[in-house]
């Protein structure tokens, strides 16, 4: 195993310091500091903010007023930094407080799926605070398994795994595990377990092309493939910040399982249904969609597209 570079060690040390320092701050003090950081980042208008703004333009439509686009982007940067502030503070929040501050719409749609015993996949976009939603879910009697992208340095990845495990999640690495993650996840589903998977950004070269806000975008095939292959319930969930303190969670109706005999077409149809639910949630709360990466085909670089075509 290679040793971490000086820059990787610095990143790991920075996050460790953030967890140590921010965790002990009063919430209001921490939020003021992170809002100030967000405002500075937004004013700098670097590549991440530019990408967020371009993504939000697709959500809001080309006819959106430029001032309004900048306003929503500013709120989006604040929302994203709020997520990180809360990540650093979540380990010290009492579980009853997390549960009390979580407002859930159509919770029965998720509970019925989980109670069915056939396995449940809760698929969600990068919205609001998915870690607090996970803490709420585990804290209300529904432990689950999730997948984590490997981060560098390794110490940072291990810290995130420990953080999420402390909230009640089982965490499987996307790469480098003892077994392929798809096999482990399918095993959990067949045993009647629950998965929580982020589903709005393709981290591989096997994404499914869907229509998203009127243009082709790529989303991961995994959630729909698992549901189609195992018979598990596929339930989209969208998240947002309810107010300055609380969180919102909405369960959408279960995606109908498609089994026409053409696996690729079935997975594509089910992934499109997920994308439609995501679009509805993002349209209602665009500032809480934390997407600072490229998801639309037209925005993807040519080299990545060529790799995808070759697969």
C-alpha cells in the first residue's frame, strides 16, 4: 500500500481538525462561521460554484433571470456548507433530537416497503443532509447498508466510515472490498434488509442515460439493477433543509418493477422513474441539491464519454 502524499496527509489532518473543533461549537456559532465561508466561496466563483450554477441553470431553465440564478446558487453554496457543518456536529447530537428535527412526508410509503420483508432500496439524490436522514432512519428502527466512495487519504475514508457507522449504518466500500459491492448488496436484500444508495451521480463508466430536466444525463444503474434482479422494493427519497434547524424527508411511491426479459431496457426504464422523482424533489428545493459535478451528457468530457462508449 502506497504511503499518503503530503497533500493527502494535509487533507486528512484538516478534516480531523474540523471534526474536533466544529463538533464542540454551539450550533449557531458553527453555522455563522460556515455561512461566512460559503459567502466567500460564492463570491470567489471558482470551478465548483460555476459547475453548481450551470447545473442549477438546467434545473431552473434557460429563461431564468441571471440575478435569480446567482441568488439560488448562493443559497446552494450555503446549503452545501451547512451539510458539512452538520456532518462535523452530528456525532454529538442526541438521537432523539435528530428524530424530533426530522419532518417526514409520506413516511408510510417507506415503512410499508421495509415491513414487506422482500428487501428495500431507498435511493436518493445529493440533497439536504443524507447523513442526518440516515441517522433518523436507523434511530427509528430501520438499520441499513450503504456504499461509500473511497476517499484519499485512507485515514479520511476510515474517518467517514467510522462516522457513518456511529449513526447506525453498515458501510461497504465502492472499491477495494473483499467482495464486489453488488454481490454484498444483493445478499442483504435477499435477506430482507434495507439499502440507502445515492443515485444521481454516476461514479463508474456503466451509467444509464436518462432524461433529466429535458436533457440526457447519466445516473448509476445499480439501484434499479438490484431491484430488478432481487425483487426488492425501489423507493425514491428526496431531502431538503426544512428550516434553519430541521430537515425534510419525502418518500415517493415505489418504482414499479419491470421485467420484460430485456434486462438493460428494464433497468433503463426503472432508472428513468427514479430520475423523474429526483427532478420533482429538486424542482421544489433547487438550492438544496448539492451537485458540484457534471451529470448531463453534454457536459461530460470527451474522454469519459469515449470510455463509456467502449464499455
